[in-house]
C-alpha cells in the first residue's frame, strides 16, 4: 500500500512519466477512449476547423481519433519529452497532429485565447496527487482559462466527484459548468445518456439524487469560459 501511494504521488512529476514511457511504449488511454467520448466532443466542439488542445496526452490515441473524425488542428502537450518525441515520430506524416513538450501549469508558448477547446483526461487528477496540489491545480486551471477563447470549453474527464472539483473551478476562474457522466464499464447498456447533462447545483449535492451513492462512473465536467462572469466579479 505504501509503494502504491508513493507511485500515485509521483503522477505529477516529469521523471515518473519519462521513466514510464521509456518502458511502456504501447498506446494507452486513461479513463476513456475517443470512440466512447466522441458524441460529447462533437456536441461541445462542433467546429472541426478550429484549434483544439489536448493536455497530458501521453501516448494516447485520443488525438489521433479526433483527426480521424475530421478535426483539422489538434495540438497535444505532455510534460514528458520521451513520449512527445515518440508521438512526433509516430505521426510525422500527419500535419493535423502537433505534439509539444510542455508543462500545463506554464503554457506561455500559446497566446491568450488560442483554442476553442481544451481536453483533459486525467491531467488535473495527476497534479492533485502531488505535493502542493491545490496551488499547482490552480495554476493549471488559470492557464487553461487563459488559452481558451471566450465561450471556449474545458472538458475534464475525471474520477473526481462534484463536491471537490466544483470548488477548484470556483477558486480559479469564472466558468459556466455542466456535468455529464459515463459508465466506467463501457457496456452497451449505459444507465445514463452521455450527451444529457446531470442536474448540478452550486455545491454538487444534486448529483447524488440523480446518480445514487458512489456511482461507478467517470465524471465529465464541461467548463465554459465566460469573460462576462469575470467582469462581474471584478466590479462587485
């Protein structure tokens, strides 16, 4: 148990991922693959010509799946130079796919309002496993907010329930947040419709009545950047 805890705490460290991707080169998708999430991505990112950022991409086939589905400008970043080198080599013949070595807490390479969507499958979760997690997660969310266009979407796929994740969003920037869920088992008989939002109040307490206690789901937060909310907060 102690070894497992130390490994989990290393999820926020570059050395861990460099070592892991050196030893594990087979593609791996955290939480969900593109096919399972495509209906939701298509719903919230309908314009396939606009730029999309996938953070903490690893060696996932998710970005490739987006391009196969018609998205024309998918930028993927990861803290591990090992995996970025491997992905650039793998997709050197596909200009729609771009891979950059970058820390999501410091994305100064990108100008403000560069992307229509930012997609995160487990990166925020990894940062929350490490030291100074609250500070680093806030830095990350500030950067995500900055690189998004107004009304752009941050789509977070996570194991984190609303009672904690909603506090993080509130502490970072001004978002309009919707919640979707997808069953972890990916059976053909999903108990919840992926594209239908779950009722969500400010504290997230409404979710239990809709899903029951301890549902076996991944939570999908669709956070819409709303600069008008920021202006209202600044003038209050």
